[in-house]
C-alpha cells in the first residue's frame, strides 16, 4: 500500500487500465475521497480504499484495478 502522504489533492485517479476514475478531494480514514465535481462523479463524493492504490506519482494516482471495476466497488459514504 502507498503512503497516504504521497497522494495529493486534485491528483487524477486512474485504473490499472488507464481509465479515468476521478479526482482526489482528500485522503481520510484509509480512503481517498473523490471530488463530486469530476465528470464521472455524478454530483456525489465517492470513496476508494487505499488498498486499491498501486502507486502515487505527482499528479496521478494509479489503482490496482481497472476503472470499471473500481466504479462498481466505490462507495458514496466514507468510513465511519
């Protein structure tokens, strides 16, 4: 798992296939919160577990799952 401090706000999040997933709002409680204004967000914040992160390099976060799979598994409510 990547160190959460390596994940920057407003970084682009992509799946292992290079497909767009979203844009980082911030990291909290072991999850990445995506912005709700991103084109794929549908006006909602989505949350992705840090376990999905393969690498974080500057303005890009690459996940270890394809974008479509991540979108099936993301949640709209953060960790309690």
